[in-house]
C-alpha cells in the first residue's frame, strides 16, 4: 500500500516527532510513504520511514531533485508547485494528515473529493477527516478500511 503523509513544511519539534513516528509505523508495516518531498512534517516522516527500513517517494514542486529532503528514495519532479498536491493524493491509497496549514487543507480536500480516506493527527477538524490519537491507530484504521474495500462482498468494482 502507498500511504501519503501530508503536513506543514515547517513544524515544531513535537509535531516533527509525531510525523517521524508515523513514517516509522508505515515502514514497519511494509507500506510505502509518499509525500511532497520537502521539509517539516514531510522530512520527519521520511526520516522515520528510512530508520525503519521503508521506501519513500517525494512528489516535488519544482524541477530539481536536489530540493528533495535527504530521506527521499524516489524524487518525482513535477514543476507544478502546489498543484503537485493532486499527484500526491492520487498516488496514495490513504492519507495521514499531521498538523498542517492551508496547503495541507488543500490536500485533504483533494483526497476527499476522490474518496481517498483521510486520517488526522493534530490537524484540521473537518467532516470527513477521521481523527486518530496515534500513528498505530491511523495505520490500523487504514489497513482495516483498505482491506474492507477489497473484500469480495464490497461494492467496489
């Protein structure tokens, strides 16, 4: 599964630790992390994923791979600035929002508009975002949601 981690590009240490733990949990469970590839929450989540042996994809806003944080395995150049947010959420099977400002809010809206599940840790409190208390709870709910959507008796085609 590919899981997006979205959040602000600059964040306080407590939020960075939370994002790092999200990345670790994603990797421990054998999933791939996709994000915007830059700093803040994105870098912290990627650092955690790499520490746990995971794989990271960075959907970058510009034209230079050197802009990626040092924990990105596969930098994807878009030259699309904030429009890359659509690529991030379209690539993911589910989204975890950690903190966040207006860019994060746009990613949440994009994900919800295409029916991608969104789980939130200390993020926007809006209808459709499932609040969770920990990275483990977020992954439990994601795995349950995806598994149920793939079951033979589901309405998914």
